[in-house]
């Protein structure tokens, strides 16, 4: 796209059009001459990480299309300017609702369940139906944008990786993502796969159900993770006690909520092999009769012996989730 067209659409990147900012850039609202509203991410730092993230977005979002993925309309890439132009989504991010006491009431269980299923459909597309097998690696409420009628769209592919169709996992030099949502094998062994996104989705699903931030649970409970906190209720048959009070104050399908909780606990299993695929998650959420395995205690810590290739489990708190900041790459503006 032409830079001047974007500059005009945002009134010269006016402060009044600023939607938000992050470690690498600022997002502005704009309107094209044909009346179409847009969101423009303008990089303010030209670090290697920022440029790599920019190129990732262009390379991946530019060639995939799905109703539950944010749509990239165009971009500008010069020595001095890096701009990404997206469709404008009027309802901000999921994060702005589930953790906001003044907005959370808008998300009835019916709306939350629709959002959950939309995210699932988007991830199934990324993992098995797109031109590439795409691993997002930063699934969290901040990166789920909500459009008209609260249709969820997965955004921010700056950290995403691709795998060949016949390859199940890859390895990175360092793990970049957001603490609390990162799978243990990714943080500790730098191994990523579709199951990495499954873990992140599971944490987020527990947040949607409970209305609680995983970082707050960790901070208030001596390092305990949200998943182990909810497990302690669910395993004793008290899962409904941990449901978001906003939901509990209304009429809601308790069986469906508990089913979602059970699926979420399967998604956050410590071993990747113990987690379901996103297509299996879709089946379990789409049918009240589909059998669901009993999740193991997600508080179990996995320790691997690299010399013998053996894996053992011990009980304890998940120390790797205490610090909730983003590793290596600061969260970009949305």
C-alpha cells in the first residue's frame, strides 16, 4: 500500500487516532477514502526482533484467510517505515472483557462459548487446513480480537512458526512468548509443535471460564498456576465454584461449562502427548456425547534426562510460570 494513503487515513498518525501501544509500535485507527475503517500498526523500533515479527505477519497473514483470523489488508516496508494495515475490529480484544468488571457482564456464557468455538476453528485451520502448518506460539486473550457480533479473530503472528506437513515439531534457539501461556516443553527445551498452541489455548479457556488472570492466581497463591488451582476444585467435584461470578449469577448450562473445564484441563497437561489436538477439542466441544478422557493433575512437573532420553514426573508448583512477562519479545501494540 502507499504510505501517503495510510498517513491520510490516520490524519498523519494523529494522537487522537491512537488505539494502543506496545514494545515495538503503536496502533492507529484510520478510514480510507472509500469509507473502510482500518487499524494500522506502525513500528517505532527497528530491532531485529521487531523486523522479524513484521516479516512474519506479512508472510503468513498475507496468504491465509479464515473468518476467525484477523485480515491483513496491506503493508508498507521501507528503510524508514514498517506499517501493517488490518481490518478494524470495533470490539477490541478478549482481554478487555473477561478481566474488566465493567464489561465482563457483556460476555454471557452463550457468547463466551461462541468465542471459544471460533478460536478453536481458527486454530484448527492454522494447524491442519492452511497452506502451511502454522504454530502461533502466543495465544492469549490480548491476541483474540473481537469483531462485529463478538466474532473472535486470532491476531499477532509475529512469533509464529511454520512446519512442513509431515513434520510434527521444531526447535528454536530461544523461546519467545508470554509466561503463563507457554507450554513447558517450549520454555524448557525450546521445542514447539501444534500442542504448544493447545496448551496456550487451555490456559486461556480456563481464564474465560473463571474470569481470573493466570498471573493473578500465581501472584496470590505462592506461585501456583491457574490450571492447578482450578484442578483442585474440579477434581473434588467442585468445578462450578470457580466459574466466573458473572456467569453464575445467570442461568447457564452447568454441564457444558464443566465439559469445557475438563477439556481445558486436558489441554494444559504437562506432556505434549497427553494433550488433544485442536480438531479433537472441536469434536469434544461440539458434542455433549463425545467421550472425554480424565485429565491428570496439571500440577505435575516434567523433568527430562537428556542423556538417557527418559522422562519422569514429580509433584510441585510450576516455577516457570511465576514471572508473567513476555520472553525475549515484548508484546507488540494491537
